[in-house]
């Protein structure tokens, strides 16, 4: 079913929050107040308005290459947690079956979008602001509407697409309330919901 593909994607996104649960708060405090300057460096920016592609450049078929995560909130400890869990998130994606070449996302200039994940196809629409890189995705899955926003950036021929994890989780739970008790969702929802500003997604290539 299409919602299974969506669940896998949501589960992988929620994995960002799950990984953060394993982050050491005492270690973060030590780094924040007594650690090295290198440890306190900010998280690499996954997307920037400076790298926002034109709609024409975005309009292509992109193949999944690797995971991406970014924290856009203002909590210093959460920011450090996200930085520390990048490798963990990559492992979570693999466990979810989201590996290099496993799926594609296609954007058309007329606003149509299509995602294919592990053989499951989801058709939808998107709105895109090339001045900021902000994108909003909409799809109807099994008669239920799902909407989520995020950002895209194009750098060195690679497209980074990140979605608001809290928004994605809320949209999924609203559209499919019967899946709210699924083990992947139930185990990480409290953690994800405590980290507004968390974005996750992937890096794609043509």
C-alpha cells in the first residue's frame, strides 16, 4: 500500500528524533561550557537560500543518494545533538531500507510531483519559492490528504530535500490515525515533538 511507503519515509524522518534520544546531555553540557571550540562549532547547513535552485533546475527526476538532517531551531543542545547524530541517521535509513538508489522524486514545471519509494508510487503537487528554497508538498494517499513543507538546495549537482519532521509526523497521524500506534511512530513521537525545528530528508542526484 502507498501508506506503507509513506510510513517508511516518516519512520526514517522520525529516526532523526530517535537518534537524538541516545545523545548524552551531560556530554552536550560539557561541550557547550567546557569543551573545545571545535566541538561547539555549528551544524553544517544542509540547505541555504543562496543554493535554492530555479524552478526549471528543480524540475527533473532525482534519485535518492544519502540521508540529510538539519536543525533550524534555537536550542543549543538540540543543535549539538543533531550534529552528533548524522551518522546514526544514515544507519537508521539503511535499516528502513532507504539506501542509495532505492527511490526517486520527480518535480515537473507544471507543479506536479511524484515519489517512488521501494516500488510504491505517490503522486502529488508542490509549491515552490525559488527566492528562499521553501517547498510545500501535497499528496492524496488512499483518499486522504497529506501535506508537508521543507526546503531544497542544489549544490554541485546534488539536490538536498529536507522536510519539517514534526510537520510530517503530524500530517501522517492526522491522515492515518489508525497508524498512530505503529511501533516506529509511537516510539519516537514524544522525542520528535520536543524538538521543533528538526528537518530531515535526503540528498538526490540525477
